[in-house]
């Protein structure tokens, strides 16, 4: 920083813990004076300002973050209005302490952008997706394998419903699920969010016998994803269906793959998650998906385009 004071600290612009490889990149560093280093840690001095000051136009991001989103040092999303969404390190005690020192905690909303789900080894990636190096995080662990439903990722709170983006514009395909939310929102605790698939509209798959147009796949309390058993319990309390379970047991990639490909009905893929609860910071090592090669190109072609087409409804079991 060209402030005139001598640089005494090497500052990591984006927190190293967010990088799978440790984050030791020359382009992720800046030499700062003591005052500016404190401000950068407290996030009152933004990553963008630091990069502009040192002329760093190209810079690395942790691969699970999005290049079109503005983040603070700790991986929290910065919205256009200056407010922030809680990232995976927000609840870390040391992060809470330094954000409190910077007096920025009141900028944070309770809403959370659903994280990027990595692909399992052997899965067929869509454009922009990320893949696990290996599946060792699931070894000797009890997992739940659910069918990957072809819908719109949707999150419900007691006072808001949104898709991956918080900008939840009104659309015909969202009205029905928004109606479901309006009937149950009073049952959702203030620190809870319910995540699932909006399956009202046909995307790539045309479902003929859905039990519901909204199906849950996780329930969160603050930064804690509830165990699968708790997820099922809360779904029942809220009167919601959960996504179909294909397998439960100790992780076995071959057994899971055989079960999936032996199914008579075609499906896009499946999702593996730990049966136990896990923290938001461990999401990348607790949830992963597999997508069939038959659907990869189809999904790439149809991704987002179904919104501009005439709405075609999926069908419920009882119409």
C-alpha cells in the first residue's frame, strides 16, 4: 500500500485456510504497514482496495468460491449494498473476534449462499464445476446416498425464501413452492434454514410421479448441517418430503454405483453426504455428487435455458 509508512507485515489477501493447497500464492499477498494490516484483517480495508493499490489485476481464489462474487478476506460474500453473507469461516472464534474489533458484524445478514458441491471422482463435470481429488473423506464413514434431483436449489428461512442467489425474482415456476414456504415459514426457527429442490418446472428431466414439488436435502442450524435422521425428522415436522434415499451404510463406491445404474428409471445422478452432522466449514469434505455422462451435455445445453422457454410442469403422483 502506498501510504508512506514502512511495510512491516505480509498479508494474505484471502485467508489461506480457504485454499485446499494452503494458499501460498505470490498474487495472494501484499506487504502492509501495521495500521493497514490490522484494517485488512478486520476487513475494513477491502481485498479489492488492496489489489487495486498493488496493481494485482489477476489473482487466485479458492476453487470452491465464485469468480463473479466479491468476498472479504475470510470468504464472506459482500453484497452490492455493502451487507455481507456468512461464509464458512464466519463462526470461527478467531474470525469472530477480529470482525468484532472491526465493528463490521452488524453488516452480516443471516442468509447463506448454498455452497458449491464438488463432483466425485469419475463424475462427469458440467462447465464451471469442481471435482474432488479423491473420495477418502468418506472412507469408513456412514453415508446417505440420495438421488440428484433436477430442480432449482432453494433455501427457506422463517422470513425469506431464495435460490442460490438472494435475488429471488417472482416467476411462475417459483410461485407454487413459495406458497408451500408461506404455509410453513412460522414453524422454522430463527437460526434455521431448510434447503431443497424446487421441482415444479421441467429442466432436463420430466418427472411423472413426484411426491411433492419441493423436496428437502438438508436442514441447517447456524453453521451446523443436521444429521440425516434429524433432517428427516424436521422434514416431517414441517410436512415436507425429502429427496429419495438410494443407499445408507458404510461408504462403498462400487456398491453405490451398481445400485444406481441398476435402477430401471433414468436419473441424473446421485449425491453422497455424511449421515452424521457436519459444519459448514467442512462442506467440501462432507457432500459430493455424481452426474451421469448421458446427462452432462444435455445439462450443459439446458442449464438456465429452461427459464426462457414456455413453462412445462413436472407431474405429481396424484394430479
